[in-house]
C-alpha cells in the first residue's frame, strides 16, 4: 500500500457524518 494509511482520518470522519451531512457532501462532490 503506497499511502501508508494517510486516508484513515478522512475515512473515519466520513463514517461519523450524520445522514444529512453525508448526503450534502456527496451532492457537493458530484457537482465538482
């Protein structure tokens, strides 16, 4: 694995989002 777990904090933060926050983030990313 090339990145040595660099995304672990981001994955944890993403998993802790509420459903509305999760949905809003996905809509934002799709709009990029």
